[in-house]
C-alpha cells in the first residue's frame, strides 16, 4: 500500500517535471523565435545596405589613368599605355 503511494508520488513528480519542462521549452522557443526574427530582420537590412553600397561602388567607380584621361577601365589595374596605376574616378 505504501509502495503504491510512493510510485504515484513519483509519477506525479515526473508529470510535474514534464509540464515544467514543456512550458519552459515553449516559452523558451517563443523568446528564441522572436530573437531569431529580429536577427533575420537585422541580417536582411545589413545585406540590403551592403548590396546598395556595392551597387553604388560598382556603378560609380571607373578607373582612369592620371596621365591618360581617355583610358577608362571598369576594373582596378594599370594603364595599358604607360603602366601607371589606375585611380578611381567619381564619374
Ligand atoms: Zn597612362
């Protein structure tokens, strides 16, 4: 009779632990989810910003020779005429 009571108590205790664990897990995942959403939002805005910056850089930057303004290249390098390092031009 006493043994049964102990077993029932243990089962109840385990049930209580499971309920507490599930509750903690649920609220924990909820908090983690909102955190993750915030992180993703932040990441997206960062990616958008960097993409916009990259676009600005690629669209704005041509490389010209300081000695030959007619030499314009889209990539950084050296002037094919004099070998001078090309400098970025704003237009
Ligand atoms: Zn040159």
